[in-house]
C-alpha cells in the first residue's frame, strides 16, 4: 500500500506543478447515473457511500454509489509551510478499512494530481485544471453564467458550442439536468413531441405518455442546437412558452409550468436568418434579448488550440510535443475543435508510446489544405506539388538537409535540388 507524507512529497516539486488545487474540477463518473463535475471550492470535502444511483452533493459532502461496500474518505487542502492557498494541494485519505486505487495502485492516503485516475468502489474520479476561460468568451463570463438569462451561441461547425453550453450549465449551479437537443436530427413532425412531450393516443404511435425535453430539463438547462432548423410554426409555439414558461404536451388539455434555462446555438448569424425569413422576426427579437456569445473559429484562437491539446494530453496520459502544437497553429482547421480532437484521437490510438510527435498524418492535413486552395485557382503539376512538399518538410526540419532527407526517404542532394527549384520558381 502507498502512503505519502505531505512534507516529503512537496519537497520534490511535482505537487507544486501538477497537484490538484483550489478551484480545480473533480469529475465523478459513477458506473450508473450521470457523471458530475464538482468545483473544488472548499478546503475540505467528505466522501461517503450512497445506496442510490447517481452522485449527490450537499455543501462539502459528496455521496457516491457504493456498490458492495460502505466507505468514507476525506479530501483536504494541505498547505505548504509558509505559503498561501495558491501553493496548497489536495490530499485524499481513507477514513476506514477500504482503500482507493490511484493510477492502478492501492492507497490509503495520497496527494492527487491533475490527470490521475482514482477509483472509489464503482466510481472513477479525475481532476481537471479549472479554466478561467472560457477562452473564447469575454471577461464578464461569470455575470452571464450567474444571470440565469437565456443565451444564444453563434459559431462555425465544430467550434465547441455544445461543449460551452455544458460548461455554462455546470458552472451555473442549476440543480436540474443538462438536456441537449439537436433540432436538425429530428423529422419536422417529431420535434414538437421531443420538446413538449405528448399524451397517450395523441397521434398514431403514441402508445404511452412521453415527457418532453422541457420537462426533462426542469430546474436545469435545455440546449437547442441548430435552431435554424425550427419550423416557423414551432417557433410560434416556442415563443408562447418563452412568454409564459408554461407548456402543453401534444394532445394534452392542461398546461404546466417548468423552470428551464435555454441555450440556443446556430452556425449562422441569427439576424441574417431573420432577414431571410428562416427565423420569425418576433422569435428572433425574443431569443436575442438574452445574452449572446460568438465563438471564434479555431484558426483565430491559437491559445485555445493549445489548451485543448494539453487537456487531451492529461485525459489520455500522453505527451503532445510543444513543437507539434506550434505546427498545428499554422493550420486552418476548417472543421475546428471537432477536427482537431478527431485528428489527435487517431494519432493517440495509433501511437506506440506516450509521446505524440509530428508524423505523416500531420503532413496529410497540409497536403489536403494545399490541394483545396490550389483547386480554387488552378491545378498544379505533380512535380510542382512535390517541390512544395519537400520545401515544407525542409522548413519544418529547421532547414536541415540531412534530417529532411531522412524523413522523406530520399538523398540529401535530391532535397537540395528540389529546394533550389522552389526558390527559383
């Protein structure tokens, strides 16, 4: 069993750099029920077993599903001697006979670091660095989050609109669930039932009562993605709900009140949608009267790209080379966050070790981008493409002919000749 002493562990400098600290996030994934994110905003937490499905929090006490055993743990912020809370780190300690597992090792007491995998019975815990960001947002984020206002998020496909909506919900402290609905994923005749629910017999196939997304999100947050897919008729019904906060299920006779915060998302400018008649004018003015956030594309937000790489590195226990991250900052990422994470996940799955560095998969990104841009103007010959590709590798390798030749599998003299041709084009 592993038992670490606070003073000795602080001495090696690891905890100062990687240790879990005040205002980090503790992600709890139970074997049953929804995962929950807890902000470590107190100096002490108690963790107890719980005989129900899901995770519950009461002030500084966390209740986790126990499986076959009762347990009790404490999570305390330990201060480094002579330092303030910014140098304090969290120590997890078993208060009874049941240990926990940290990165595969059984322990009764251990400091925890960002990215550690901690198993408590049927629950898996990890710690993530608290983002003061919302990197894409502005300095008044907290006021928007705490205001309770409905929000509309604009941004290109893949810029992380649903991700941001979920973070806003988690930070808002609303006790209900986060319920995401992609409007475009449902046929026009079904979406009303998905949102408002229906009563048994309301239409053919309605063999039982159905709670809609609004009821599922009671006291929580409803995320409506791709609102430009809403029919004009449904916009009218949604407008009535926004005015009254009352909904009536399809085929129902009685209305009921629900308390829901709505976050809308669209890949196009809402005002343009209104001008084209896709959004009703009164619906547009109603939804735009709340808070508005526009997410920049990844190509215009290199700091966020770096954060995403580091976040994935922690999650997957891999080391993504800083040089590779700088390389990624030069790419346009037309698919934004979704494309970046998909690309990195492929590299991680196919990698043989913990270190993720530049390889031929990365070169393919630029080749495809170059080809698209070339088609817009005129086609290049294969010889021209070869020359440009060799020159790009040459630059990436620090203008080193030998390393470029080794990477390309050709002689250094051939690299010199092709680089010379590029310079004289």
